[in-house]
C-alpha cells in the first residue's frame, strides 16, 4: 500500500479484539489465520478483551486468560500454539481460567510455568487488559467480539453469530 511519499511503503495494521472464552472468537481467529499468509504486509495487533468485564456478573471472568497473552509473548511462546491452547481450554473445554494454576497447566510445554505464574500473580498486565477493554468498548465502538479494525474500516461480530469466513476475507482485502 503506497504512502504519501513516493516509493515508500507502509504496513497495514489491524487490531483484533477477542476473548478466549468466546466460541465465535475462536472461529474468527481460525478464519483469520487461514488467510494471513496471503497478506505478509499486514501487521496484527492482538487485543485480548473480556466479553463480560467486571463488575458484570457473567462468569467466567477472563481477565487472567487475557493477561496470559502478554505473558506468553514476553516469555517467547510459540504464539499460534498459545492461542490454540487457550481457545481450546477456555472456549471448548470450559476450564476455570479464574484460577492461576489452571492457566499454568494450559501453557505447560509452551513457557516456563513458574515464570508464567509469577508474572500472572504480579498483575503486570492487568492494566493492559483494562486499556484493551476501554479501547474496544468505549473508543472503538465494539459491541460483540471478535471485532476487527483496520484503516478506518471495521468488522464486528453479530450477536450469537460471530463473523463468517467470507467476511474476514473481504475485510482483509481492504488492507
């Protein structure tokens, strides 16, 4: 994609808002990763958010699993394997991700469990999740996840439907 400067290229940047407990986010993630190889110029900014942030009374609260994304990234985990493990454990198996030991078990084999737990219990990334929630719900007009933002365009899930694979493909073509 051409920039205002002749001969200079810029990389398209997309924000993806998602929650590991959301089965529609799992599908949206799978659709996205099936296409991203066709868009090497695309930079993806993963923004884990809570579908039902506190103080909403709608468990499970996923703030800790959202923080886990940043911890796994800090500890140099294989991120596609991390995403797959987290979606499987939270959205499919419905594991209790409000307990740090459960999250440590989920990331076993991907990162050092003791380091992971220490960072998680320190709350190092708690503020980041609050910022993601604010960016999604207050500043970006997200109502349902998964939600995608890129170059002034947006693709939001429909309630109880999510997004279709064809919608994700069409959205990426705007890069």
